[in-house]
């Protein structure tokens, strides 16, 4: 027999054998026991549940990303906010210090003058209503209804029984 | 998600048989198939559907090879132990009681069982290569990718598997 003929026959034999094995394997699938089938089904259900669990993060990814970004922003901005507060405090302190230096540099007469001016300013603020008509500051300038009634009743000598 | 479930339904029995041929153990075969399903569903479900089959068989083969490596390691560590006889609850014992079939069908059934027994006795790489090529219909390239070997090795394993099957098949006839 020719060499190529040998190869052809061998190839056909191999194919026939492969087909026979395939057929036997296909047939064996029908003979898988119900217990094994049940366990395969259970495995499949577990795998599908696993798949759904792993898909969940992709749904929450934008939300968690936004939360993370917000957190990072707070971490970055918070120290600078603290610095701003500290800066404001430093400015106020510097102003007070400048006032103190100014006061210390004044001579006695100027200091008295400043004190007088401050006293006059305070007086003007404290007694704005004490005007020329000499009315009591605690008494309102206009009458209140209840007050009028009680005054008039007292003046008329009305006695409430019970 | 429905598509993935349908895909798993379509391959689960075949995968179980392949793992059972390689391990000779029903429980281990089930574990291997479950692992393969879990990994495919957990990590590759977002991949295009046409990639699922090669990916699934690649995971399955990887698990089968891992199982064999562990067995070999066990044999080396516990060398004084007698090798346990492989579980014999394979296709022969799982055959469901059938009604009286025609003689030809009986002969072909017996022939099929003998063939499967021969396949189960092949070295694991030759066996898996043969099953993937002949039964699952994967190309040489797909088989090489699934098994993590080169195409020439696939051809060699396949040729040797066929040679051994022929030899054992004719001797049992």
C-alpha cells in the first residue's frame, strides 16, 4: 500500500474512533444521575448569585466615587479653613497691638483728651433718649392700651369683686 | 444574566463528564465544575458571549490540572500509603436500568462503555486534549489556549491519545 494511502486510512480510522467516542460521551450525558444533576443545578445557582454580587459594585461605583471625592475635598480644604481662622485671629491681635503701641506713645495730655472724647462718646451712646423734655427713659413715649386701662381703673377706684 | 445561565446549563454536564474522566471521582469532579462556574460568572460574565466557551474550558482545564498536581504531591508526601483504587462509579454503574434493547444497541452500548473506559485510562493531558478536540469540537488553537500549551503539543497529545485508544480498543475487542 502506498504511503499516502496508509495516512488516509489512518486518518479515516482516527476520525471514526473520535466519532465513536463522541457518541459514547454524548450518550453518557443522559446517564448522569439525578443527584449529580441536582448538585450541578445548585452550583449553577451559586455561580449566578456570585455573578450578581460582583456586578453590584459597578452600580454603586459612581455613588461611592462621589463620596470619596467629597471626603478628599474636605480633607484638603479643612486645614486651609483652619488657617484662615488663625489668620483672622492674627490680624485682630496685630490691630490690638498697634493700638497699644499708639497709646503707649501718647503723652499725658493727649491721653486725657482721648479719655475725655471716649467718655463723651460713651455718654452720648448711653443716654440718647434723655432729651430736653426730661422724660423718664423707662417710660415709653407713647401710651399702651392695657396701661391706660389699669391707670384709669386705679384712678376711678374700681374694686374688682372675686 | 439569563444568557449566562443558559450557557452554564449547556456546558455543565459535559464539564462534569470531562472532570470525572480526569479525576475518577464524582465529588471532586463536581467541585471542579462548581469552581469553574463560579470563576466564569464572577470574573468574566461581562465578557462577550462568544468568549464564554473558550474561557470556561480554560478555567476547567486549569482546575483539572491543579487537581492532578495536588494528587501527585499527595502521592509524593504520603508515599508509604497504598494508592486508592479509583472510584468506579463511572458511566458503567450509573447506567440506568433499561428495558430490553435490541442486540445491536446492546453491542454499541458495550462498545461505548469500553471506549469510555479506555479514554478514562489515558494520561490526563492526552485525555483532555482528545475530549476537547473530538467531543467539544474545539480547534487546535482553542484547545491550546484552553490547556495553556502550544499548538504542536496539542497535535502530539491528540495523536498519541488516538494511537493508545486504537490499541486498547482493538485489544479489548
